[in-house]
């Protein structure tokens, strides 16, 4: 088990929502409202408040950090439908609101890293710099990306997915205690401390008469199938035209993408940097927030 | 129409229209992109002896129009699968986008789909067959169906030929029919050309002839 523990965290300074084509998207900001913008993009089945242990470093250094809960995650609305296109559109709506048409730096973790690559491919004018924390494409199926992005076409997988769709109307998150929810999440995040996971319950869950539940939309699930091949994102990464820093750990864990520097480097953008850190897993920014924040701020340069 | 039943798919209510009641096997019609269900049994199905139904996909016809888009062909496959299970099994005729969805559900629920006919219609081609730089498009809000996000997203969804033929293979493995897929489309985009060339797929010019083989 590794850091951080709750005393290290800082709540957002501002929280509000915007409308993205009828879906309410919750935005969280740390730092002075007139400071230079730095976007942070969370991973699948996470939420913006998972940056509570990381964003404050950047805010203290003079950045206005803005992050948002993807649809169905955190405090954002539960949508009728979920797709990669919809996530990109929601991201564009947040960028429009926070940064207008100005190019800003962005840090994306896991699915958020992949989102930043895809949005930068579609709308490169939005990005000044990209930092990707274990969200770089490999051939391994991506563990925290919505089902339609995957390529698993076994009959049982398809049947399982259809059965899930048939049952989602009555789906509900299972209630538990704070400790219980944290322990369940710990199975997917085994390297994070119990204290941190319990803190996440208090900001990513809600309490009702029968206990705590995650705010995550119960209609979302891991697994599935679709025409997309994870490695296709390599082609987009290779074409990025802004400074790029990719960060990897060397410890495998359930949510990790399993990408290695050797696998990534042939596809890194021109002038890009790929770094791997020893003894750390998928959540580099949570396991070692200060070290990663200092490395990223050195890469970004002074807020501007 | 002879009656409409609403089926629940997550937060969407799907309109399943009964065009003809009968004790015989069910025929399910899947419309094309931007279309909605026909009000009467089409002429090509006049000789079908069983019941005839038509489904409005999510965001189309009398079905729920979602907020904020997020369409995929696989999601529509679940629409169709829910309708097929409600009917206790069915033969399917799909037009355009509905043809692609018919292929997916024929592979996804082969024991419940008693033949799928893939016909010309809007949305037949889909989008790229390889990864491309897709524009991020915001649609102007509209008062009624079809949902513009359905038009945008389902009109350009990725349809790699090897992905399509995987569903042919699944249909062949799970169906009791020798030829569970029949193509009648005259326009053959890349994914459909690969389907036509796959084992277990029949090509015939007329939908009525295809249905006669599944009756």
C-alpha cells in the first residue's frame, strides 16, 4: 500500500456544471480563476476528484487546473448512451468553456490519456502540450475504456453484453459501508492505500438510507466488443504535433494498460519523451504525486 | 398499424410496431438510418405467413430520443436483440443501417434469429474501415426524431470487413440454418462485399425470394 492519505489532498476551489448537448457535465477547478489553464482528464470508472491528491501541486505553482467528470462518472449526469464520440464531444464542450479556442496543456490518465490523444488528433488547436500517464495504446485490450472500444468478439462476450443491456433498466449500484466500498475498489486498485480509497468513497459516492454507493452509472460496465482495435490509437499518437511526455510504471495491476516503453517508442510523436518509473503501477500520480507533479511541471515550464 | 408495444432498453423506450398479427413465425423489419418503421406490411413481405413487426431504433420514430448522442451499431444490435427476444425469435429484414444491425444480431443471438436479410437502404455503407481522424461534431438541437446525433454517429461508424465477417462466422456456428445470412443489396460496400463472399451467405436479388427460403 502506498500514499497518499487524506491529509495530502485538496478539494477543488470551484465546482460547477455545464451543459454538453443535454448532458450535465460537472467541472472541478483548483487554483486562481485567472491563472493559466491546465486541463486534467481522469481515467475510466474514476472521476475528477481522484486528482484531489495531485491538482493542488499545480494550483500552488500558479496553474488553474480544470477537470471534469466524464458522463456517467462522478457528479456528471447519467446519459442515455455512452460512446467514445460522446466523450470526445463532452471534452470539447469543457475545453470550449474553460479555455475557449486557446491551446492549453493537458494531463490525461489512462482513458483520459487516450481521450487527449484522440481529441488532439481531431482538434489539435486545443493543445499546447500533452502529458499521458499510462494511457498510451498497446495491443493489450484497454481495461477502463467503454465496451464499444474493445475488440473481443467471442460469442459469450457478445451474449454477456446483450444480457447486460437487457438488464440495465433495473440496475443499481450495490450499497455498502465506506470501508466496504473501498475494499471492493481495492480489488481493481490494489496498490492504493485503504485510507485513500476510503476518501474516494466520500467524494465519489453518496450516502442513502441503506449505505454508500458509487455515483457511477450502473449501466456502464467493463468488457464488451466492437470494431475498434486499441493499437489503432498508435497512428494518432505518432502524428501529434505538440510536446509530448508519456509516463509509465513498471508494476502490472488490473487497471494498467500493460504498455512497455519498447512497445510505445516506435510510435511516440516527433520530439516526444517516454519515461518509465520503477516500483510504481498504473496510478503514478496517486502513488507518487509530488514526484510526478515536479517532473510534469518541469516539462511544462512556468505557467503561461 | 395494428398496435405498438414499448420495450425498455436501459433508459430508452423502444417502439415495436405490429404490422400484422398471426400465429405464424415472426418477421421483424429494421429500418435504415434516419428512417422509421413502415405503417403497413411492405410488398416484399406480402407472402410471409406469420406475424410482421417493425422496430424503431433508439433515436428514431416513436422510440426515445436520447440526449447528447453516443450511438454505436452495437447499441442498436442490443435494440434488435431485445425485440427478437420479446418476439420469441424472428426472421429479420434490415434496410441500410438496419442491414448491418441485422448481421450483428444474427451473429450475437444466432439461435433466435431465423435468417437475416440484408437489403439496400440509408446508412448501408457506414464510415471508414480503418482508423481515421473523425471530426468532433456538435449538432443543432431538434424538436423530434430522427436524432441528428444518430445520423452523424451511425453514418460514419467503423465497419472493418473482418469485423463484419466475424458475425457471419458466429451466425454459422450458432444457427440451425445452412445459410443464415442472405444479401439482397445491390450496393456492396467493403464490409458487405466481404460478407457476401463468406461461407453461409446467400445472395439473391429479391427480398421476397430471400424470405421464402426462411419461411
